[in-house]
C-alpha cells in the first residue's frame, strides 16, 4: 500500500512538475527582459516574500477596520493586497532562479525557502479567519489552519531533530494557489454573492486535499533520510 501511494504521489508530482517547468521557463524569460529596467533590476526574490508578510499585516489591519465600520471599501483594499501577495508568490521562485543563474543568490541557502514558507502562512492563516467571519462557516477554514499548523510543526521537528530541510513540493504549490483563488473569490462575494460559493468550494475540494497530499509527500521525501540517520546512529 505504501509503495502504491508513493508511486501515485510521484506520478502526480511529475505531471505538475512538467507544467511548472514550462511556466517557470516562460516567467524566467519575462523576468530577464523586465530586469533590464534600472529600478526592477535591484528587486530581490526575498524582498517579495517579505512584501507578502507586510501585505498580510496590512490586511489584518484593514479587516479590523472593516469589522469596526462595516464599510466594504476595506474589503476591496484587502482584495487588492491579497492579489498582489499571490502574484509575488507566483514570481518570487522564478526570480530566485534567475538570481542563482546570475550569481546573485547562493543556491545552497535555505533563507529564501524559509522566508517564503513563513510568508505563505502569514497570508493564508489570517485569511481563513476572514472566511470564518464573512461566511459564518468554520470547518473548512479551521481544517486548513490545523493542517498548516501540522505542516509547520513537521518542518520544525525535522529541521531541529534531523537537520534536514523540507522544501516546497508541487502539491504545496497547488494548495497555495487554491488558497489564493478561494480567498479572492470569497472577498469578491461581498459584491457578487455567488462568487463566495465558488471560493469556498475551492478551499474545501482543492486546498484541503492538496494540503493533505503535500503533507504526505513531505513525509515520503524525508522518510528514507530519517531511516538512514536512525540506523547509522547519527540522529541528534
């Protein structure tokens, strides 16, 4: 059973990998052209990740203002910052690869991956609280928050106990985009109510399964290394 599951995960990841390589190739080509502009040239991938965290903080403030005033203009602003955050998530990985090719970024550094992961959580988790408040539904956003917490805890345990790095996988990228589209549709639901149902469905039927599969993929990826460390007595 474990082998069949691992094979299925690998096949799905390989299919998404081909799509991502085609997308990254196109994006990297665009980025190389845009980076000829003087101002754009100095923008770094890590800055985009930090910008996502700043956008998340701004969104929390805007949502607090919305709760206090009830004015929908704050939801519109949240939508703008959310779209900007997920566009930065689309671009920062390709920009990082361009920086590695140019010798600007160290390919062995884990800092960018860590900041990117923190930024994803900073945008996703508060957004789930927004969903609870706007739709008055709880099990889907609560499940997503719980799964994200498990993923974060797994990352901390693996890094601290075994000194292994857990990098994003294709299923994790899929669930991030399901989060992004789902949240944006739900925010649009304040203007067009039917859009909220589309967004909620994306969270329930794409984001949650994607998060579970991403968690399984992480476990399968590190399992052989942990087994080797345990058997060799090198575990810390």
